[in-house]
C-alpha cells in the first residue's frame, strides 16, 4: 500500500464515521420531534462549517471531503431545520 492509498483510506474511513455519527441523531429527532437537548447555535455553526469543508474539498479536488461532507450536511441540515420547527416557543433559539 502506498502513502497515497493510506491517505485516501483514512479520508474515506473518517468520512464514513462522520456520516454515521449523524444518522442516529437525525432519525431520532425526526421520529420524536424532541429537540430540547439540541443546540441551534451548534448546528448553525456545524452546517456552515460543513459547507466550508465542501467548498474546500472542491477547491482542493478532494473527493472524500466533498462526498462525505455533502452527505453529512444532508443529515445535519434537517436536524437544524427541525430545531427551528419544533423548539419550545417559550424559549429563544439562542
């Protein structure tokens, strides 16, 4: 295995792990509509950061960065949207 192969493998394995980490939260939030323990600000920053990583991956022609951050965004953005939709109206989002 070459250094380039090892580097690519690290990128793809890390990408799979990052995506996998958001699936349970997205599914649980969708099923329960309970967003009381989720931070609007954290998901706002995270989604903006993910868009930044996608852009950086595009500019660097890094497929693992583009692919896995795009998939992560597809799970994290709906959670952010559900935080807005289902938050307790008596408390501010921030």
